[in-house]
C-alpha cells in the first residue's frame, strides 16, 4: 500500500492484528523526484535506484526457487544482507551534516516507513509493491467520471459487484463476455431468475473443459498472478 498516514492510526494496526506492508515503488518515486528536481543530485539518485533494483532482483531470485529449500536459503541470505546494507547506508548518509535537504527528506521517509517496507523479507508471499493491485483498479478509476450520472445507490452497488466479478474472471483467464453469455442464458432458461446451480458458475467450481472453452487467448491463468 501507499504511505497514507491514516493506515498507521487504524486500531487493528495498533493492536498488531494487521501488518502494514508499504510499497517500494513509492520509495523509488521519491528518489526519482530528487533527480528530476535537482539535476546535480543525479548520481545520488542513480545510486539509490540501483540499490532498490538490486532488492527487487534478489527477491525475484529467491521466489523463483521456493520449492528448493537449499537454494531458497542461499538467496534469502543474500536478500537479508542487502537489506541490512541498505539500512546502514541510509543511516550513514543521514549522519552527513552536508546532505542535501531533498536527500535527507527522502531518507528520513525511508527510515520512518522501514518497518512497513520490510515485511516481504520475512514473509515471501508479501509483494514488494502494490503495482498489480493498482493496475487492476485502473479500469474502475479511469471510468469513474462516466458513472456520475447514475444517481442511484443500487447502480453503484451493481457496478462494484461487476468490477469484482470481472476481475475474478480475468484472474482465472476466463473471457468475461463468454462467461456472462453462458450465465445470462442460464438465467433465461430459469425464467429470468438466478439458476439453481449458480455455484457452478464460480471459476473454482467450473470443470476444466468448460473453462477451456471460455479461456481468453491473451489471458493468464491465476498462478501467473500469484505473488506468494
């Protein structure tokens, strides 16, 4: 998630029931912003961009061998060493009295959010950023200005339900048009009501041969989106 301050104020977070996991893509943008606004700090910016890229690479290498405990442990050790080195580099630069204010602000933010930026190290199933989630929300967000005219609570609830439904179908690699056609035909056969076997239309309950007929050629099966 992003670094919205209200997340830290949530009771479930304060009680330890929820673990905040912040987004490294936002940290990367902080460094890019420094280089863009202060060209003389390009070397500093590039250095931190390379450090962040190295973390992504090490984590990716670790995730690729989750089924091999020995290889995973080796890559995990490298990742933990890189995290410790980055923390030391951050703290060392913050000790420099001549550090540019823009760099200091960026590194202070990194330090303040460090606990929420590092859960992925101990919990490999936690992604380093929320880019995938933001991309899945992009359709509703981009289209929201087209929905202002509905003026009815039921239509808003219907839109939210369909967003969830269509996203689920896409994650399972199913063509939404083909699925909706099959479901609406079943509703018509049931006299304009939901079919009695409505649970059979859930992707997890659908036989593979039926899913194969609805498979979108350019879509990916759910495991391709698995970040665990």
